């Protein structure tokens, strides 16, 4: 990572870990500590917002330059010049999280019990930026996390089916972001950096039913781009291939670097999200189980017998 990029990320309150990893406090971790407001993942799945470690082992590596991405898109590589040890990444990421939350302890609004617990995260959200599956020792990283009693969530753009098919162990919950109903929209909205991205995503969808873990398809919805109701049959066809346990429809938010490429008119309302979700639910037969308005997100469940909240 060049020094200019490192300084920019640190200015944006990233904690840089080693050669290619990073940690950043989630908005909802702060909200949980100060106001007892929790993220949708706690509402839907039962994780604890204040104990979530938001990180990535691939700060500058990705296969997409998505127009709606609110992270800094300094993606200059798809491989690693030097691969850090997974134990080093995990230990240093936890230490970085502790440093980042230090100042909250003295805030009179901060729940001191939650702050103490936040110093020992029990959940890894491997999703901060970049494409985490490009890190070649990801399975070892998850194994170490699980040995510490940590839940692992992985968010991938789906362009590395060969990694997912060999990943051992799998994360506790696997998210695949499907943000386009077809190849034409995909190429415009995701600006792929590889020539066969759409074909790779199709392979991932076909792979998903065989993976022995909790699976989620996430549709990030951008108004005037990918959420016209005419696309519902195409999304449903893709989702049916994957047969995930859960489907999230989540609205794009006009924040961060995405403001250079989008406008506030591209941000859907919660009612827009719910209209999309109801149509998708009706088309697929999935149950519309939950919603969280402040996150503009809904949850569809394949089978009403499936409990989205997992037990530790």
C-alpha cells in the first residue's frame, strides 16, 4: 500500500493492520455504545452490535468498482505482493478495535458494560471494503476466529466461486451481493475489473445450495439503476438458483465516496424497499419476516421453520 493511500485511509479513521488489512468502527457500534440503538444484523440475526469487529483482509484489492460503493475505491491490485499471517491479522485487528473505542469510555452517554464487552468482540464482519475472498488464507482466518468463539460473517461480490468451493471452514454466515438483475445492468453499475465477472457470479449462485453454512443473498438497491419492479422476475430467477436461507433487500445510502458518482435521488425510501420486497416475496414464495426502517432493509426467509437468530 502506498503511503498516500495509507494517509487517506487513516484520515478516514481506518486502522491499518499489516500490509493489506484494516479495521473501521461501524456506525452501529457507536450507536450501540452511546444510545443503545442496534444494527439490523442484531435485529435479524441476534449478533451484538457493540461486539462486532468490522474489518477486511483486502483493503485495496477488489474485482469491482461499484458506482454505489461508499468506500474509497483505491483498488489497484487483485493479488497480494506480501501475504500477512492470519493470526497476526486477527490479533492486531482486535487490538486496533480496542484503540478505536478507547475514547468512548469517558463519554457520559456510553454504556460502560457494553464498552467493556466491546473490548472483546465476538463477531467478525469480514466486509469492510475490497473483496475479502481475494485474501488467500481466509479459511485459516475463519478457523482462528471460530476457535476464539467468534461468529464470522463474510460478504462477497460472488466473483470468486473457486475460493468459496474450497473455503474451509466456511464462515458462520455467507452473504453474496447480487446488485444487478442481468449482465447489462451489472456491467454499468458494478464496473467490473475482470472480463468474466458476471459468469463467475453465476457459478457462485449455482454453488451456494451445496455449501454447508447459513446463506444470504443481498440486493443493494439503487433508485433509477437496479430496482425497477420490472426486474423482479430476473432477480427471482437468480435467487432461485442460489436458494439462500435469507434474502436481504437493502437501500443504497448517499454517503461517502459514492456521492462523487450518485445523487441523493438514487437513495430509495424504506417504502420503496418494502414495495420491492413484497413483490419479490410474492414471486418467490419466501416469507417477508422482518424489516428495519432506519437501515432501509427487509428480510425474506425461505422457510418459516428457519430461525434467523443463531445460538452461540
